[in-house]
């Protein structure tokens, strides 16, 4: 063994004394990597918990704090507006100065924005707090994704993005539940104190446990280089898949409760499909990530299947709405999110040089935000001009179309692990 190699861990399948597959890694690199990734999972949980926790509380408390329906919509949109504008900027900044300071700074900004709401829970102050939280999340969210990609290594991208996505999905599940519980029992101020404490704890954990990833020297890019990089198939197609899955998710969060109400179900039953969706996504993402890393699932097959499942469940929901089709759609949407998210992000990470990982993740998350806004707008517009069933059928067609594009353009030129060409 060469002196400069150090301890080596060998993992493989041995048949008749012949090694058919071998993966080498430094033993000393494995445990620190796991310890460094855990605080990033908490950062992902924080942004999801904050976004949905506040949304649910403001919706239930809007009359008490003096928010009209228009004002409520505007305040809730501020978080997404900040993310659409700032995520690509902070993603690029993390490439220049390193991911760690951007993550820690963003989490501390989230603390400050949360504490701002304690001044007085008026519509103006809550709007400023919501805007500040969105701006802060725009910093630590893409930087965290870029750090996960670099710490995971090419061979474990699916597994670690699966875990990262699972923690974010968990935040979507418990955010509304804990948010409403805190606001109703202790007051809305308690919710923002909880946000501040969670973000502060995450910032401290990142500061202590996450290594300072070195800034990778970058070549000088021209405007034409930037245009070419953002129009490459390896970026556009996974981002399209992410945007489409998030568009369906946005519709599900808004319209599944509406459909439940129209079916005469109890209000709690209206919230249950969204919780089922998030729970299925939470459970599916780590599994899908491991299948990718073991070479048993490609981005092409998995993402296309996930979107096809969602489209297939949307059609009966539109044509024959019932409790059965409602919850079947929720499960299908959870499978879609749990499949597309880790596969598409791992594909992006595998295809992106480390020196521009942050910018790629920021731009990809911008695509997700546009999908999150565009899906409900599309369904709302078609439903207004025509009917809600027709709007859902249009959504099913768009979803199936995006999956078809993914199948046709990703190709089958390589499996998605251990091979540096995403498939």
C-alpha cells in the first residue's frame, strides 16, 4: 500500500475469488462526512418548517391579526418572491466564498427575521418577517444543497439527497401541525420564538460540525458560457422534472383540501391528504436514493415513472372525485415527489463541476419555485375559464408531457451511480 494513501475501505461483491465491483474510500472520510451532513438536514427541515408553519398559522389567524384575503395572499407570497429573486444569487455566492458562511449567515438571518415578528404581530411587521425569512432561506437552502452534493461524493449522491429531501418533507408535515398548536396554545409569538431557536441551533451545529469546504478555483466565464451552462440538457431536463413535480405538489397543497370540502368531508379530512402526501414522500426519498446509488434505478426511469404515476392518479380525481380517488392521488403525488426530487438533484450534482455547484443548485431551486407558483396558477386559470375537472386534466397532460420529455432526452447512456455520467 503506498504511504500516501492511508487506510482504505474496500466494499465489493466477490464471486469465486473474483472482485466484480469495488469501491474505495478512506475510512477516516466516512464518519466525518455523516456527522457533517446531519446539520444540513436540520437546515433543510428549518426552511420547510418555517415556510409551511407560518403559512398555516397566518391562514387560521388572519382575521384576528387584521389580514384580508388579499393581504393574506400577499404576505404568504413574499417568501416565494424572495426565493425566486435571491436563490440563484446566494447559490453563486456560495461558490465564491464557500457554502459554510452562506449557510450560517442565512440561518442567523432567519433568526433575526423571526425575532422581528415579536415587536408586534401587525400585518406590516409579519409581512416584513415573512420577507426576511424568505430572503434568509434563499441563502442557506441552495448552499446546503451544494454542500450535500460536495460532501456526499459522486457514489452516494442519491442516498444523501434522499435523506436531505426526507427531512425537508418532514418539515412540511409537522410545520402546520406544530405551528397551529403553538399559536393556539401560547400565542403567535411562541411560533416565531420556536423558529428563531430552531434556526439558531442549526446555525451553531453547522458552525461546529460542518467542515469549511475549500473554494474551488473557477475559470472566467463569459456571458455566452453562462447561457450555455444553463441551457445544457444535463441542467434543463432535471430542472424541468423538478419544476413539474413541484407544480403538482403546489396544486395538491391548495386544491386537495378544496376537493375534500366539496365532497363534504370533515375539515381535518381535508388536511389529511396533504399530510399523507408529505409522509409518503418522506419515506420514499431515502429508498429511491439508495436504489440510485446501487445502480438499480436511473433518473430516466425513476423520474418518468414518478410523473406518470402522478398523471395517472390525477385523471380519475378529475373525472370521478371521491374519498378514494382523493387519497389515492395524495399517495401518488407523494411517490412522485419522493422519486423525482432525489433523482433529479443527484443527477444535477453528478453533472456539475464543483466550482459552480452552488449556482447550479440555486438555479434549479429557482425552477422549483416557478413550478410551485405556476402549477396553482395554471389550474386556477383553467378552472376559472372552464371547470376544475378540466383544469386537473390539463395538469395531468402537462405532467405526462414533462415525463415524456425526460424519457426522450435523458437517454440510457449510463446508470446513475459510480459512473460519472448521470443516466
